[in-house]
């Protein structure tokens, strides 16, 4: 498994199902760092995200789902 997104990418949260206080779906943010973690139970990617709403909660894939926001669609880029 490799990181799908890299630092500087603009993303939109699709879902954050396992977090008790999730970032709302549809919130956009900027990837600050991506790191792949390998454990005996599997592999996941941690994305440190600076969300546009001021939150800095990391997205963990899986189970969280992000989508890339193309620069021509994003007013904040």
C-alpha cells in the first residue's frame, strides 16, 4: 500500500465512519503529511490534514475516505 495523496494535495472528506467526533463529510482540506504504517493486522495510511474548517484531525485510510479536489474546481487553491 502506498499513499494516494501527497503533501499539498487538496482533498474532500467523503466519510470518516469510525471517529466519535468526525470532520463533516464534504469538508475540504490540504494534506500536510502522508505516512504509511504497516502492522501485523494490516497496513493503513495516516493523512495529516489541515481542514478548511480549522480542524487538524488526521484521516486514516482505511476506514476514512478522501477524494482529490482538482485545482480548477477548488476556489482555495
